[in-house]
C-alpha cells in the first residue's frame, strides 16, 4: 500500500500569511490521483482539491494544489480565519486508497 | 444540497455488534459509490469500506475484512455498515462519504458529520 507522509505536522501562522503543506508518497501515485481535504473538529471533512490541482465548485481560489509522482503540495495563498484546520492528503490511484496523517494549521 | 446523515453509533462491548446507517439526500444516490471512513480518537482518517453504485462490488480494509459488511438500499437512499466482532481498536468516529464516481475508485466529494462508535467493557 502507498504510505503518504505529510509535513510539517503542525504549521503555526497568522491570518494573511501563506501556507505550504507537503504530501510525499512512498511510491508514485497513479495518474496523480491525489486529493486534499480540510477537516475541522466536529464537522464533516471537505474536499478542497482532486486530481492534484482541480478545485471543486465553490472552493476559493486561494487554495491550490500542485505536484506529480511522489511529491505534492497544497498552498493556501492567504490564510483566512476559517482556514485554520487539519488538512489531509489522499491518494486514490492505487488500492487501498490511503490518507496522510494530517497537517494542523494553527493560529500563531 | 447534498446531505449525509449517519446514525447508529454508541457504546458496545468487545465482541459485540452494531449497525451504522447513512441517510443520503440531495443527489441521485444510485449513481454514486459510497464509502465509510473512520477516525480513531487523536488519529487520522482511515478508509474502511466501499460499495459501488449498483451495490454489486464491495471492498474492505484488511483491518475489518470478515467482520464488517457494507450494503446499500438505493430505493431508500441509505448506506449501511454492519459491524461485528468489534474490538477496542474499532473505536472511532465513522464517516459516510459520497464518491465522485460510481466505481469506488475515486475521491470523496461529500462527507457526513460522523457517528461515534466506542468499543469498551
């Protein structure tokens, strides 16, 4: 199974700053089938990015995804107060589909 | 608006059984594969089980294979997870998730808010 390693574990930033989250796969992700989710306590996780870089309808353009092969990045261009949450990457190119362990973006 | 509402969680003793349900609305349920994902306390997300849109094919994580059974009723827009031989390590919040396709091989574009399952004596 593909292991996804996210870094850093925690990111302490201020509103308005840029956040860069990394997701590294133990082997190449087929078709770059990688997604990013946002999860806040007590809420449903939300899909932010799929197919490495595609935003679903309704996701603000301050969220962007990039990468290929084994290295992927989620960038939040300017943090808004509602962006402080845990972010997970997930690969769905190979079975079983796996998640990273998460990166917590917290207010500095 | 897509809505997924899980129910059926609770406290159960080790070795016991529990049946989770997920009531779906706001989309054509029979067109989407559906999945259960869980999150143990303080841990990350773990894929548990998937069922294709038609219900013909099912998939399970090794950790639950032989103990959990996923099913769906497309006429009622409801997803189920029958859990048996429960262990302490099954303690988690269980999320119902809608897939972006019918095959069960894609990502999850809508999630429910989860239902907590606690396995303890």
